[in-house]
């Protein structure tokens, strides 16, 4: 993988901090809305993360895919569930989603490998 999980998260945190420091009210409200939208409600957190993953795949946002995969792993989404999400996203999004699904499963494997290595 080009960037490790920690590198990806560090970059994301650094750039989010930079944007939020701009003191732009719209940016701050959008970030707050995004955070709140993925909290448990009528839908569970794992369900919301799977929905976020599917939408990110169809919209072809690799950074979003990585983020939702990590959140899904933390929410204890199973690999079987992830594979169904990948299948549905490819069905809805068409063949253009296939490369994103390949990178998604690679990142999923990398997340699990990194988690296993940190426990050792």
C-alpha cells in the first residue's frame, strides 16, 4: 500500500485541522453534520458505515472508501458484509466501480493486517 493506515489518518487529521482552522462557518457546520449523521439512530453505526461505503464506491472517492472501511472495521462489520456492499456498489455503479472495489478490498486486507501486527 502506498500509505499506511497511520499515514492516511495523520494526513486526513492534519488537513481537516487546517480546514477547520479557517474559521469558515459552512465548513464547520458541514463537518459537524457529517459526524452526527454517522452516529447511531434509527440505523445502526455498522449499517450507516456500509451505506457510506457503498455511496463512496459509486461516487468513486477512494479516500472516502478508505475512511468508511476503517470505520466499518471498528464497528465490527464482517468481511462477508463488506463483500456484499462491494457487489451492490458495482451493480449500481457499473463496471467503472470495479477498480475502486479492488482498491477497497486491498485496503480492507491491509487494515486487518495492520490490526493484527499491532496486537502482536
